[in-house]
């Protein structure tokens, strides 16, 4: 499977904002964009005039990197969002938010989406009592996501629960004592606490 293996901080610097790809490190002075707030590369500090197409492309790249989705999967997700009732841009964010890896991250049981993806792939979670190890699986209203019984004694899982400080969105009802969460609603645009101009992505793919 293709995946990005270069430095994560380069992605934040390229987009000019924190994408919170490295968990707690992003909140410290070690954060790459805090130390070098300009794009990577030889010409990273140069001023460039960005065209409308460039703005649209950067927005798409930013959202892909936030959610850790590669181009083909992202394009397929957009096409699905476009065929759903409602506004295509909001549908796209809805589908991305409902990914299992993002849901685990939103639950506060991973420091980053990348870590959540790894925990899901390693089979640490169940959905409605059944094994769920595909990060791109979509959760639905009424689904119950739980930490697998054999994983609850894991030092990593215990540390994440004990140090849980993240505010969870209202569409997820989290119970830390039982290491579980229930999807009580579909995520809305207001639940996406990210600086995203989704209309630019719609404009890009509509050309």
C-alpha cells in the first residue's frame, strides 16, 4: 500500500499551518512550523503569487494531509459526496469525519490520525462487537466503537485514556470507563474544527 514516509512537519510547513500530524509534539516548541514558519525547500521563503487554481489545489492537498488520505481514495470519496443529497463540500467533510481512524482520533484514543490509523490496523477496536481493522470504514449513527477486550491492558491504550484531555465532538458520546463511544449523530459542518474552505475543493474537481 502506498503511504507517505517523509517528515510530517514538511507537510505542515508546506500548507502554512499546523495540521496536527504528530500529536502532542505539535503543541510544543519542537513543532516544525513554529521553528520554521515557511515552506520547505530552497525557495520556501520566497514570495509567490498564487493563482485561483493554486489556491484550490493547496486546499485539496491540505485536507488530504489532515485526514491522511491519498489521491485516488480522496477522489473516490469526493465523487461519493457529490452523488449524495445536499452540499458536496459538506458531504465530503462528513464522509472524512466518519472514517474509523478519524473517529478513534476524535474519541481521544490516539494522539494523531496517523496513530489512530495504526491502532485500527492492528485490530485494537471493535464496532458493534465485531472486529474492525480497516481505517477507511465509515461509522454510522448507532454504532458503538469499543477497545477490544484484550487491548484494554495495553500500556499505550491505558496512557491515552488516563491522559485524555481532548474535547470530543457532540456527534460522539465517549465513555472512558468502558473505553467505548457511541455515534449519536452524523457530523455537521460545525463539528469540523479545522480551517477548511471546502468550496475550493468542489471548484477544483468541477473543472
